[in-house]
């Protein structure tokens, strides 16, 4: 991904209500001034965004409990370069 506003997204449609999960991604940035995020939304609670700041590959994690409401979506998003 090389442009502001670009995103990779994936819906997770096989989750069970009331179960705790951990969304993970291995990622790095080549531009330390960029604002890039790993996020999770539509899982029944507030959207969560974790900044991707490392210039080396690093694992980023978002633990969450699925409420059964909505279709959870994980994403990597470039807010700005």
C-alpha cells in the first residue's frame, strides 16, 4: 500500500458470540512519519486502532470479545503519508 487512504480489510464471519479472540498482523512501515493503523471494528464494542510504528516487522495484536453483534472487520489503513 503506497497512498493515503489505502486499506486492506477482511471480514470475519465465523466468530462465536461471547468468545474472546485476538486479531493479529505482522507489519512494518518504511516511513516513520506516516500514520498507519491496524484496526478492528464492527465487533460489538468501540473501534480499536493500533498505530504501526516499527521499521522492522513486528506483530501487532488486538484482543476482543465478540458480542454477536455486527460483522467484525480487521484492517490495515494508511491515514496519511
